[in-house]
């Protein structure tokens, strides 16, 4: 029996998970756009391979928890809503391009803001506003018309789909997928030589599983008042902004706790590494690019039902069909956006 309100408990679960993710970003260099930039332009693939560690850990921990009755990944909206491939592709491409224009995803912007970068506050606010405008505001009818959503009538994830056709438990397939992701990450010699990054990568993956486990328990105890969910930074940013202003938007929730936790973890990690410093935008053109990129991320992430973290890690941890397609589209969109930026700054 719960003694605290379900929303408060969910926020506390999110707070813990968010602090770990914020620390992982600052102390373990876990970052979406940073990994893409370093791998494609800097010939340093450690941060990209770190994603294999994060995803592999999250998959194995989530399905191990499901096997023990602690987590219900099939009850997340990645599985209860029928997958729309077009939404994953279009939303992912738009999000990825916007991420390149803004210089960060929603999660990365929160991390930078926690380190004193006031430019990232603009990205967070604009992303949250456009996410809600697309989810339930003036752009909602157009989104529904172009990318309709319907209730799922069958498995929406690889592990559960394969389990239904073979009779084997989902954990068997999850262990295979998770081991493949971990192997891909650990195969990189330079990453293996950086135990700090590996440690925080594992911590980030466990933080995602922690949120799914925590909200599963709360959902069961509250008879469904709280849904099963994990970290994401598109619509949850908008929900958190509204809550911080008005104490509405559904009240305290996992989203509010995660946002506060990431900010706290990023601040602590920045202080530990001596990286905290106040920064502001001095170039109006740069600010305009960041604002437009944030708007595109809010729109794209809502269409795709998640951002680089929401789909790329949380949905991936549940092995949802949408996760690899959306993450691939985000990668392509980001590479295109980065190329446009670099070419745009080259002299004629």
C-alpha cells in the first residue's frame, strides 16, 4: 500500500534516474550529437560505441526485471500504440536535423543548462513549447491527420513478437539483442581503455531500467493512475515547463522528476569536473539557428513518439519496433544537418 501520492512517487523515481543520467552525461560523456560529431568528423568513436553499452545494459536489465515480474515494458506507449513507420522516419529525420541546428537534443540541452549554458535554456523552452503545440495544440489536428495513431492489436516489439512465434520467453531474445549491443560497444579498443565512460554507460542503462521498474510498481499499486514509462525529453519537457509554471499538466510525474534530476546531476557533474561556467549567446544568427532547431525537435520528436533518448534508449530497452528505425532516421537527419552547417560556414 502506498503512503505517498502516485505522482510524487513517480517524480522521485524520475529524480533518481535523472540525476544518474545527468552525471553520466557530464562524467561519462554520454551525448547523442557529441557522439555523432566525434565519430564522423573527429575520428573518435568512443562516445558512439558507448551507446552500445548503454543500450545493451538497458535491454538486459529491463527484460531481466520483466522476467522477475518487476517491469512491464509491453505496457509502455511504445507497445500499446500501433507502430507507424512513416511517423518514425519523418519524425526522426526532422528531429535529427533540428538537433544539428540546435547543437543538442533535449537531453543534451538540459545537461548544458545544468552546466551554466543559458543558450540551452532557450532550446529547452522552445522545444517544450513546440512539442506541446504538436501534441495537443494548434498542430495536433495536422499531426493526427498525417500520422494517425491507433491502439495496438498485437506485439509491437521484437522480443515479444519472437516469443509469441517460438514459445520461448522474451528474455531469451532480449539477452541476445543486449549481448550484441554490448559486444559492439566493447569491441572498440579505445572505449575499453576508458573505464570511466563504461561505468557511466552502464549506470545510464540501469537508470532507464530503474524508471521502468519504478513506474511499473506505481502503476500496479495505483491501479493505472500512473503509466509505465522511461526517460524521454520531448513532450515531457513541455509537461515539466507547464508544471513548473502552474503546477498543472497532470501534476507531479516521472517527467518532472527526470527533468529536475538531469539538471541536478549535470550541475553536480560540471562542478566535479570544474566545467561549470555561465555562457550566453553573442551571435543573433546562432540564436536563431538554435531556436529553429529546437522547434523542429519539438515537432519531430512528438511525431516520432520520442527523441534520441526516448526512442533511442528507452524504447530500445523494450525492443520496440519503432526504436531502431527512429534512431536511424535521427542519425541520418543529424548528419545531413551537420553537413549543411559545415558547408554553410565555408567561404565561397
